């Protein structure tokens, strides 16, 4: 592998991520929930921040940008939607663009729904998907600015990535997501296996991330809205996937 990836907690339940290109020394932070833990991780590794790849405008993803930019002069890469106010942006990206972090290439996928500007970054060479608040392990983001069909399309886009890619998401929400998913699919063996693993990891004080996409495709009920048994489980047998997805999201909101 040409890259090293570090993850660490930020704020209450956000993840901070650094991806480092060994060949050139370039290092990107995926979002910047707060500066402190990101600066500490950079110092620990002896890495210099060159880029910040922003996924969306929510404060818990951009709050640390100005301090990091001040210290390192890092380039700030953000979604093209300028109505979502993100300060200090150097480069705007949209679907199909490629962003270089040293020699590493990140593919830009627009994944709206949680917010309209939400963007995910895929490093194909590292088999790594940074999906922030679109796709969580065994869950997905709340649909604040978009609508259910839009969010479902975004999830389909991420589900289409290869199974051996790893998901790096924005929050440590997995335990609560598992609890909800089991109310819909109590007999899903992949979900039961993930539940056991999550209990073990959390008891050991370990993050539940990263996780293989192949496991998420089997265990994450929000990626399974087009499975007949899931539609039936929420009383929507025969209905379209976007509608089933919307019902799942509504139930999760109330859970
Ligand atoms: Zn968010
Ligand atoms: Fe968030």
C-alpha cells in the first residue's frame, strides 16, 4: 500500500482521519471536526498536513479548518455547492473529479441527502471509502436537506463499490445502529455477527471502523431497502425501495 491511514476520535462521537502518502509525504485530513486531535495525530506521526478534503458543511466536519489552515497552509477541497457555506476553500470539486493527495488519487462522488452538498471520497488504490454522514456502519445519516429517493440513490452509489473496500464513516454510531437494525431484521445472520463484533470492540474501547463494504452490504438494513424481506418487515411488501428506505429512516429517527 502506498498510503497510511489513521483514525482517532474527535468531539463527542466524530472520527478524525488522516491519509498519508508515503512516497511524497503529502497528508490529507478527511474533514476537520476540531483542530486539537488532528494536530496531535500529525505531531505523533511527524506528518505535515497538505490537504483537507471536506465532505459537507456541518459544523462537526468543518470546525477545525481555519486553525489547521493557519498552521499548515493546507489546501482546502470542498463540494462545489457554494450555498453551503464553508470558509477558506481553495478548490471546489464535483462528481467525477479526481483530487490528488501527493501521488494518491481520490475520486469524488456526490452523495446528497443528509445535506445537498454531501460528497464522499474514494481512494481506489487504497480500497478506502470516506463516506462521512451518508453511510454509517449499520446505519446512514439523517436526511436533513435532501429527500428519501435522493438519499437512497446516494446509498446505491456507495453500495456499488467493491466489497473489499473499507468504509471510513463520520461517526461512531454503530452500537445504536445495530440495536435499531435488529428490530427490523432480528434473524439476519450477518447483522447478528456484526452485533457480536461491535459489542466486543466497544467493550475493549476500540472503534468499530473501518468495516468491509461486503459486510455492510449484508448487515446494514439501510443498504437493503430493496430486499423483499426488509420491505415486508416494515409493512411495505411490494413497495419501491426509496419508500421502504424512507420508512426505515423514519423509524430510526423515532427509535
Ligand atoms: Zn453532518
Ligand atoms: Fe456529522
